[in-house]
């Protein structure tokens, strides 16, 4: 549903946020009967004009809810845009036969979309990923008595009210209080014009593309040489034992299982294995 996209585009909203809000507040509210008629027309006839009426009449709800998130230092235009998209989803799924007004049903969807936007954009690194962490994130600001880190007593009280562990409250507060740091942030200056930033002191221990390519080539080379050494064995039975014991993926076969399969004693299988490994080792050393 793309109805009214010009009304929820963040560029359009942010260009004149006050004018947008004033315009939204002038859209007429629908009576319960009008709302039901529009909802039925949309569901039965896919009437897009009815959908537009439902959306426009509830945009003021989006604006009102967006104001509740003013403490997260995010542009109100973006919050309104996300909430409006949530409203569209609500209108699409609204069922008038459930006896609930659209304003009640839409509130859930509007908050869900705004919540998701806040979680993704409040910090460069997500501060909440699980359902419990998200609940803590949006409730912690309400219960904190100051901008300072929570005290032990505050953490214990918040944990009791929200039904979570005290340690989870402290961890969530720590995540919210820790600011984003740029890798280009200057840490020191030696006075000679040479500055040091985080990117200079944080080492990436992972292999780079060149190292990974070299490693893969090395693995392929070793595998190829082992296969050559295996082919150098002049006994099919020996090759089978070495493959089953050392080169097969998964759990290696036991001496006894191979003995049962080949009709030999476990000791005889061990002797063949030992002699074959010795031959392969000699082959690899001579080929090196």
C-alpha cells in the first residue's frame, strides 16, 4: 500500500515539520460508523480511497506518539515517517468485526515501527537485540531518577518492577550510557604534528584477503600431497584403512570395526595402518 507516501516522506516532513503537523491536525476524524464503512470497503473492494481516509484521519495519532520518543535525540520527521508506515500496516490488517477501533489497533503498529527504528538508529552499535533487552531499553529511562548511572538500590528496584535480574538492569544502563566512539577520534598528539587515533592502536587479528588466499592455497597443496602419498601405497587394503581411519569426514572408524569388515584381527589392522603411515611419511619427506 503506497497511499499518501508524500505525507510520510521524511524529506517532505522535515522541510516544514510545523506545517506538516498543522496540516495533519486539520484532517477530519472519522466516526465509528464511517470508520467501519471505510474498513469494509477496503477489505471487500480494495477501495484505496477508503484506505486513504483511514490513514489521513489517524496521522495525528502518529504525531502524538512520536512526541513520546523525543528523549532519544532522533529527528521527529524520521519518527513520524516510521510511525506512519506502521499505521499503513495497521490499516491493511484492520478487521472491523473484532469490535476494536482503529486507533487502538494502530497504536500497537505505530509504536512497534518507531521502537524498531529507535533501536536501530539510536547508536551505531545496537544496544538491545533480545525482547527482554528491548523492554529494558524503553523502560529504563522512565524509572531512572537522574542521568547518572543507576545506583545499586535503583537497579534492584527497577529489576523488581520489570521482573528482570539486577545484573541485566546494570548492563542495559551501561550500554545506554556508553557513547559511540569514532575510530578517527584523536587519543594523543606527540607535539610534532603526529596524532594517534583509535584506528592506529586497534589491531585486527583476523586474516586479510591475501592471507586467506595464501592459507587456502596451502590447504589445497597439503591435501593434494596427501592424496599423492595415499596413491603411492601399493595395497588397496592399506589405502582403505588409512582413508577410514584418518581421511574420512566425521568420526573415524575403529580398528575393530575395520577388522570385522575385512575379516582380520584388530592387531593386524593396526600393523597395516602403522606401516602405511610410515610409508606415506617417507613419501612426503622425499617430495618436500
